[in-house]
C-alpha cells in the first residue's frame, strides 16, 4: 500500500505538464523561426516526414529528459515539487527509460493517429490509433491515482515505485 494523496499526484502531473508545454512552445518558436527565416514559409511535409518530426523533436527528447531526471534525480521536477520520489527494484537507466517509454506511449499514439488522420481524412486507422492512445493514457492515469500502490503500467514493468519523500 502507498499512502500518496491524490493531491500530490495531481500537483506532480500539473507541474510536469506545464514543463512539457513550455518545451513545446519553445520548440514551436524555434520551428517557426527556421521555417520563416530559412524556408520563407512552412514547407509541405509528407506523412512520414511529419511523423518523424513529431517523434524526434518532441516525444523522444521528453522521454530522454524524464528518464534522466528519474534515474539521476529520483524523479521529475513535478515529483520533487509535490514531495514525491521514484524508487527502483533495480536502479538501472534502462528501467527508467522503459518506464518513460510506456508513460509517454499515449502521447506518441496520439501524434501518430492525428498526423495520419490529417493525411487520410481521419480514416478508421487514424481513429483507432488516436483512441488507443487516449485509452492507454486513461489507464495509466487511473492506475497512478487509484491503485493501492499508486503504480502505473510503466512502474509495474520497470520495477519502479513512486513514494512520498
């Protein structure tokens, strides 16, 4: 059993969400600067180019940043602000990386579904992919908030646990 109050988990999520939003706004500004200063406008991308840009500039860097913070700092900035820390069964970077890949998989599925939808007029495949991301995100959220041990799927597979400091 883990006695983390829901308030702490929600503060953690809010702080981490705001940090991710700040990163994405910075990414948008850099992207627009490059597009308008170098390309003189927004170029047309193929679907695969759009998928690669979204994955390589947003999802993978966020996974790596959060993996670094989890491994070396015992948790994200949101965890530290809310008085939480991450503990490991086996303290390895691969565990942190696996945990964060699973944690951010809903975001990646959302990107893939929406980008595919833009290029396919939101066919059934796009809807299934995007909705699977939403479903997985809700599963992870409810596991982290309402399981007695407060562990989500990534924690269970990676052997990690969030605790009060």
